[in-house]
C-alpha cells in the first residue's frame, strides 16, 4: 500500500463514516468531546475522532460535500 488515490475509498463513504464518528464523540449540547464512545478513546482524546475530523477537513478542503 502506497496510499495513492488509485485505491482510495469512496469519498462519500469516507464522509459518512467520519461524520458518524464525530457525532458519536460529540453527542452533547455543547459538542465537546465525550470520552468512552469507542474502544480507542483515551483520557486526552481519541485517535479515531482525530482521524474523523482530519478526514472531514481534508474532504472539505478538496471541495467534497462534508
Ligand atoms: Zn473514541
């Protein structure tokens, strides 16, 4: 795997997965981080949430529908 776009997942699927992850981790009125949502959550944050927010930002920057 070299990470080229040749084998990139469908951007729509990526967007939906990332949005779902963010929603799960910020299911509060003030949208702050909620620990313990998934098995990767730690005291300081969650690598999965980091991935989701990075992915959404990246897709938005590339003109995707986030
Ligand atoms: Zn998590």
